[in-house]
């Protein structure tokens, strides 16, 4: 079953699962947000890293506070909101799914 991509220019393309997986893995290598030990590091610029301790993301409320805090930063929205997207991906990859409604019910 092919994956359907909606491109920025309005065109639609199909790719295989393998190709979509490989492209996603390559994209993740270049994220500006990464987990480093017990921290989420946001590489804002060459000389500036915004650091968040994962211990400060133990509840849904704490996670939402960080989402709001990062969303207030102008740098989070540059380059088509790349840092904001990367931050949300890394946050969701590294927190307990039971924090979210339904996460515990479905055994995720």
C-alpha cells in the first residue's frame, strides 16, 4: 500500500513504505531537537542550545507548559516551524504515553 504525499506545490505523489521510512529516518538525523541523556536539547543556533530536563516533563500539564513556552519563542517558528515540529516529535518520543488520554487504555 503506497503512502500519499501532499507536496508544498500542491502536487500529490506516492511512495513505498520503505522509501517513506528511509526518508523519515534521514530527516530525523537532521532535527534541531535531540534527546541527550536526560535532557531535550534544542539547537537554536550554532552557539545556543536551549536545554530542558526530561524530569520537568513528568505530567501532561508540565509537557503542555513546555509546549507553550517553546511556542512563544520566535526561533521556534522560523524555517516553517521546524524547531516546533522537531520539539513536539522528540517530546512525544520520550514521554510516557500514559500521560495522554487513551494512551493507557490502548496499551501503547
